[in-house]
C-alpha cells in the first residue's frame, strides 16, 4: 500500500528526482517549532495543526477518488470482458490481474518506505533528507520496473503453468498478462510521480490525471472488446494506454511547471546517496515483503481455486474486485493517516498522532457497515454487475460472508497500518508480512478448504479471517507505547 504524503510547512528547498526523466524543486519553509501557515506557492502542507477529522477527510477524499479510479482499470476490464466474453474471459482478467498486482510489490513497499521517511523528515524539519530520499526513490523504482517486466515476459509460460490456469482461458490469460506487463513501467512511474505530487501537497492533479486515463480506459475497453472484436487483448491494451496516458500527462505537467519546481536534468541529481538508500532499504524491504507476501498468498489461492474449473476461477475475480474497491477506502485512510501520524511523530505530537489513528479506525468501520448492508440486501445486484453468465452467478452466493468479513478486516487494517507505517517500523511490517501474508492467509485457507473440506468457500473464508492479523499486531504495538520512540 503506497503511503502518499500531504505535507506543508518550513523553509529551504525540496528536490524531487526521477531517473533521468524529471527533477523539480519546491520552496519549503522549515521550522521545528510552532507550525506556521505556508505561502500559497508552498508545495508542502502542514498536518501537525488544526482539527484532525476535517484535515483527515480533506486529505483522504482526493486520495480515495484517485485510488478508486486506479482500481477501476482492472474492474472495468472484468466487467466488460465478463459481459462480452463470459467466464473464460473473466478468468483471464482475474488471473492476469493477480499476476500484475504481485509484480508491483517493489513499488508498493519502497514507495511506502520512502514516503514514511519523507513525512518524518518534514515533521522534524530536515529538507536535505527529503531531497535525498525522493531522489533514491525515483531512481530505484523506475529501474526496478523495467527489470520486473523483462523477467515476467521470459517466465510467462511457466507462470501460467504454476497457476493451474484453466485450458479454456489459457490463451486469453497469456494475451492479458503479456500486454499488461509491457505497461508495468507506466504503473511504477505514475504511482511514484503522483506520490511525489501529493507529498508536496497536491492531491487534486493526480486525481485529474488518473480520471482522464480511467475514462479513456473505459471508452477503449468497449471499443476494442465489443466493437473491434479484440477480446481480452483489447481490454489489456486499453489498460496500458490508460496507464501510459496517466504517466505521460503527469510528466508533461511537471515539465510545464519546471520553473516553480526548479526542474533540473543534471545527471548528478539522479544519483542515489548511500546512507539515504540504506535507510530506505531498511524500511522498504520489510514493506515490500509484506506486499509480496499478501500478493503471493492470493496467487497460491488462485492456483488452488483454478483446479475447480473456469467458473470458480471467474468467481475469484469477482471476489478480488469487490475487495479491491472496499480496499480503496481503507487504503485512502491508511495513506492519509500514515502521513499525519508520521508528521506528528516527527514533531513529537504524540497525542495528536493517537487521535489520528482512532479517527482512521472509526471511518473505516463506518464504511464497512454500509457496505455490509448493501451485500446483505442486494447480493444478486452486486454479482450481476460483473457477469451475466448463469453458471457463475449460480455459485456466487458462497462469496457473501467472506466478502463481509473482508470489509471489516480492511477497516481495522487501516487504523493499524496508519500507526505502524507512520512510525516507520520495518520489523513490525515484516512480522505482519509473515503472519498475515504467509502463515495465516495460506494456512487458514488450507485449513478451511482442504482439511475441513469446504473447497473454494473455505479458501475465501481463510483469506478473509487472515485480514484481521494486522489489527491484533497493531493493538499490541499501540499498547506497548513503542510507537512514541523515534525510529527510521
């Protein structure tokens, strides 16, 4: 989960780098004492003063809209393909989407780590650390995206075999996966660029960029799949075009703002400073393992589910996409809460950090209750949005309870991760990665699915119950008081 920051105060210069593509500088006023109102031109927003709830909402709303539109990419693919092609196409999009999500674990982990370090540096009034951290973040992640894309391309056939891809959807899955992998650098690039913009206090423009791309994706999905007969390849192509549009539009915006950002193409600007990179590695590796572990567990579950046939494989896509949309809200409050906690811990405002965590938790539980009512009152309507295939819809009812449990799991995770990530605790993130992502998620799924003979229903129940592990670990961490100790 990327911890995008919204920062605003103090004095000096803040620089933002990408590997050979963009560099921009923004004026920041640093002052380790009382927070002050920044000038209109400042690209940093102060999260250490003012009412907590309005500030949290004003920060979370643009993030929610941006994250929701990002989630729409694969969701629209599933809906269009499900209605135009059927279960085999849904299976392909579901499997391909899980593979693509797994490939972003480096971006998720190191973006989260880099931005936690930025938040704490800004809160403590250390602009030079902000500059170095952002430079290392951009240089490392865009290079990593290229490496991941090349690796996945050469392993594409083996990956489909490992996942027990149903033969009815194998060709579709190959088309979707290979096409989306080509656009992997766009995903890494857009997420990093938008994260930096938000970190500098701009949450609206990333939303505009992703909104344009999402609308383009939806239009092209219908054109390519329904009218051009390009099937699953058309859905993947529409996704890549949308992602590329987001990234290039963001870069164009930065170019047009090069004077206000102090844009600089000098090679020295892209250099990774050793000490900064080591700090990012120390925090980023556990967070990346956490992201990879959860994605890997879903890949394992998908491989088990695929053995039950193409209808259950298609249904897995519905389960994942509903949970993704719920997770959009959780991630938005996690992101905003982590940023607020990070700044306030850096400024040693511990009581304000505590109240922020509980506000995040309250909002998450409220949304979970609303979503639960929808699932209980209109499950057929929800499932019908994804497909008209009667064989898939006939078994969709087994998803309802696991989905509801996931709603509340996501809500409690947002509060736990706001505290854990905001305080920059790599060891705790590593513990969550192992316990939640590997032991609990795979273990409980195997227990319910195989040992208790519940099949796919059991796989999804185990996945849902494992989602409460971060709450248990986060509660212990909160009660210990160690989050008040300076780290990272």
